[in-house]
C-alpha cells in the first residue's frame, strides 16, 4: 500500500512487486536489472534543504543562494546504490510531454510506465521522461539524453527538439523525499532536487503513444496518454498506480499546464 502524499514530510510508499510468472532465470534477470540502471553510476551530492519542511517543496528565492536559482553540489560524489540506500540528496530531471486540448479546455499528457526492473517505483506510471544527472554533467544535456533514451528511439525527439527548446521549457525545481522498497533492491530512500520541464508537443498530429520508443526497453515498459485534469486529480487522490508527488509539486504542475 502506498502512503499518502503530504506537504512537508517524507512519503512512505511500497510499490507493487512484479508478477512472479514473468520472472526468468536469475542470471538473465540480473542482466535486465543492470540494463535498467547501474548501481555504480556516480552522482554529485547536494546539501539537504534548509529545513525538513522543505523536503517536498518548490525552490524559491527565499531559500538563498545555495539553492536558488539552482542548487549547488557539495563537491562529494557517491554511487547510485549508496545514494538511494542512505537517502543522500542528488539531482534528477523530469520532462512532461504535453499537447493542448482546446476542445476540452485541457491538455493531453504522455506518461511512461516504469519497467519491473527499476530500483525505485517499478511498474508504476510516471512522468513522460525522467533520469538522474550524473556527476559533472550539464542539466540540459542530461535532459536531452534522457529524452532520446526513453522516448526518442525512433528519432522523434532529435527531429523536433533542440537544447534551446529544452531550456525554454524549464518550469520549476522541486524537492522530493520518498521511502519505499522493491523485491530486488530492498528499501530505498530517494531524496532529489528535480528540474521539471514542460515540453509542448510540436507536431501537427495528435499526441499518441505509438510515436515514442525507448532505446532501452528494460527502463520503460510502455506509454499511456491521460488528460491533464484527470492526471492531476489522480495525483491528488494518491492513486497507487502513479508515482506519488507532493501537494506543492502537483500545484506547480497544474499551474504550468495552464
């Protein structure tokens, strides 16, 4: 059972385990888990927010120069596995791919379903595209890389979007502190600064799942389209099929959708 999303406390969740009927030989499974993520990836360490009240929040100028307009790393570097075990603050990027739905005064939102091999939130519906920022990497370059890896295996991202488009789509930076567990990796405590982007769909055709393809299928199990209003409502209701978001995050996302 997943926990209730609160405004300023760590969120406790426990994702559904993958069906045992889908399991194959352990060696093949280990390979798939490694394709989905490497526990030895190196991430920059960031200072924790100025108070626990800001552990699930949106960064503003009131936070001071260490955090605004962009959090500054401490200079330490840790492996992904240790980061998630010890609840060390790190950096990620999240891109919501959306299309205006003028007829219904709404937006249509692309969601990805995380694969059963992920070390956090396996099998759940999530933001269109997300990924960690590796140590020393540029935020915008990391965002473009994740878009191509998770959505653009068929060239749909590189053909229509540039780094400048990514830069202009920046919406806000949020903080997220979530605890949970998976059958493979055990307990995790994921504490992130999340750079959030709203990428408006450029093509003249409707936003459809068939237009996207991951380069690494062990990361992304599939895609779904939801109306923005329905998705926001489900997030507010702590729908167990979606990766949980804080109230502040959902409010900022709703405002960004317009």
